[in-house]
C-alpha cells in the first residue's frame, strides 16, 4: 500500500464533491439509466448532438477521463483511488463498444485514452485481490438493461 498524503486525500474528496453536484448527479443517473449503445449510430439516437442527453453523456465520460488522467499521472495514490472508486469501470464498460468507431470518426486514437489505461490497471488490481470479480460484474451488467428513454417508452 502506498503512502497517501493529505493533499491526495483532499483531491479524492474534491473529486467526490464534483460527483455530488446536482447537474452531475443528474447526468450520472441518465448515463447509467439510458446509455448502453451498441454502435455510434445507436449512441446518436440515444443522445443526439446538442441534446441534454448528449451533454449528460459527455459530462460523465469526460469527468472520469479527467479523474483517470490525474491518477495516471500520479497525482493520487492509485491503490487509494481504486479502493474508493469504481464507477469509472462502469462508465468504461458502456463506452468501450463504441470507442474504436468514435476514435476513427474524430481521427483521434487517444480519445478517452486516459480512462482506458486507468481501467486496465483497475481491472488488474481488482483481479489480483478478487480473482473473477471483473467477469462476474460484466455478467451481472449483461442481465441489467438500462431503462428505455421516456419518449421511446411511450412509443413502445
């Protein structure tokens, strides 16, 4: 276990405070309730450009990419961060299927690379302490489907 400084603990608390901000809570609730695209086209239907849904999607993903970048650069003890977070893994699992197409579309192979690299290490850390837990979480998530967006639910 690494040495955690007061500054690192304060950074973790600040990151937690940002997650509790009302608009961010709303965005996170929307992301986990609705964002599970199988393709970029699917994502565009779920959260069209210039929509509140698109803003929510971007808010959640870029928050975790930013937090991952801080951890990747050693601004916070990684094990301490892993012990106290986990939502970034869920964000990544929802983003991962469409990321190659998004990177191609934006001609940016580094698009959300901070989150990707961070989650690879998170999974390795988790598997070291709890072998099989990552796959168990994936299986559990596969049985859960996000809610249908309200306007789609009324059409069904």
